[in-house]
C-alpha cells in the first residue's frame, strides 16, 4: 500500500479541529461553573485550566508514546517533516485525552483537594487513558485483530463514545465513590439537601460551547481532508436534537436536563456517527437523553451518589450506550453502512469500562493513601481549596454562597 500523501490542507484541517475541541474545554468550565455553588466557581475555572496544562505535559512525555509509540525528542527539523502533521495530530488527540480530567472534574466538584487531583490527571492521561486508546485506535496488544477474527469486525469507535466519554465517566464514578458525598448533601434521616445550580445562564453557555465544538470533535476525527464526511455532521445534528427533546420530555422542562440533553446525544453518537443513518442517530440521541435524566435522578436520589454534574450517567453510561448503538444502527439491516459487529462493540465497550475502573482504582487508591483526596470540613465550607481561593473575611465568605 502506498503511503498517504499529507498536504498542508490536512495540517490546517486537523489544527482547526484541535482548536475547536480546545474551545470545548471552556464549555466544560462553564458547565461546571454554572452547576456548582458560587463559593466554588473560582476553583472550577482554575481546575479546568490547570488540568489541561498538566494533561499536555503527561500526554507529550508519556501518553502519546504509550498509545502510538511516537515521541517528540528528535530535532525540530525532523519534527517539521510532512508540514508538521504529526505535531498537529498530537495536538488534536491531546484535546481528546484532556477531556478525561475535564469530565472527572465535574463529578468530584466542591470537595476534592486540588493538588492530588492534578496528580491524578497526570497519571490518568499519562498511563490509563492511552492504554485503552492504543487498543482501540492503534491495534495495540492484538485485541482488535482477535475481535475481527472472532466476530468479523473490529471494535469501532470513530470519535470516542467509549475511548473518551465512557472511560472518563467511569473514572469519574470511581473518584466520586472514593471521595464520598459533599458534606450536608444527604441527611442522616434520609433527606436530601438541594444544591441548585448557581447560574443557569453559565450552565447554558457551557452546554452551547460544548455543542458547537462537538462538530469539530466528531467531523474532524477523519483527521484528513479527503476523508471528511457530511454524514458525520448530519448524524451529530440529529443525535443532538434527539437528546435535547428526550431530556425535555423526561426531565419535565427542567433547564438543567434540557441543556445536558444535547450533550448526552452527542456523547452517544460519537462512536457510530460515520456509519449510521440519520434516523438511527436520532434514536441513539433520544435514548441517551432519556437515559441521562433517569440515571441522574436515580444516582442522586435513590443511590445517593453525589456526582455533581452527573458525569457517570452523561459520559459513562451514554458513552457505553453509544459504543453498543454503533453495532446496532451501524448495521446495513438498519440503514447503516455496515462494517461493524454487535459482539465486537459490546466487548470493546466492556473492555473500555474495565480499563477505566481498574486504572482509576489504582490511581485514586494510591493518592488517597499518600496524600488524601478530600478537603477538610473548614476548606469545604469556605469554598473548595483554600490554596486556590482564599477567603479573607466573613463578609467575603457570605457573598460567595
């Protein structure tokens, strides 16, 4: 097979995709900013920004090599070959990797220590995430070859329903369970203290920024200009509106659910957006929107899992549904393009969940033993981490509630 010719247009294409996904991290920040209480808003903003910086270092020095066997320790002349395509590809895939701690951040908001979480970010992006990324997207360890030999097709995840979202969501669940609920969230008599969003406009802004950037996340996962497909864009759109309408109905017009609905749909369609018929994408998104509302309510109210932004139902479960849905609606029998096998999708999805759970258990158990994960009572009362946001007076503290 002749090597694919890389052009400067391809470099620009991937670079623009990386920039669009980088902008999505502002969406993560504002989604969390609008959901947490006012006293924790500064911490949320700082945490997302520093998470991205730490992720870059971890992925540059360790993670990209783990996933793809590529490093950047040669001279600049070597790195600039092929118009520096490998460099912008790294940037593009970094923005995916950095989504893992951005997802986790929303689940553990308002009670996690800042520095141990930055250490967790480094370990997750440097080792745990790229381990599965290499399996799914770079043929590592022969697992894809085994799936194809056993079931006729490899595990297919075009833009990361499982690789990014399910992994991030299940890592987030482990972190939430190890931290425990926010103080005062659940009462001894079984009652639940409401912690309503501090700003619906900020929450909505975050959802909109994420939604717009998602079209770079999905469409530009083609990574080359001549592989771009309008089908991916249409399927992303249909899944987005399916998730929105399902969340509107299931959530009984609740604005928090309405603005997370499109995100649930987009999470789910990532895996099969290049294969599905638009009607299949619509159904995939609608199921995801309803799934998010139902499971968010169940985890918070019945199971008393204090997942602040609902990252496990939104990313963990809707991402897993997306991996499986690709094997259903990607099939030719349901109008898809084919090239997928249900069992490969199921097993690949379960493997992603297993890697996320086991990897995060190791990471957070070590950090909990070494440094502790949770703020003390005074720090949590005053507002997240005092090393980030010091409160100088009682009057100022009162303004932040």
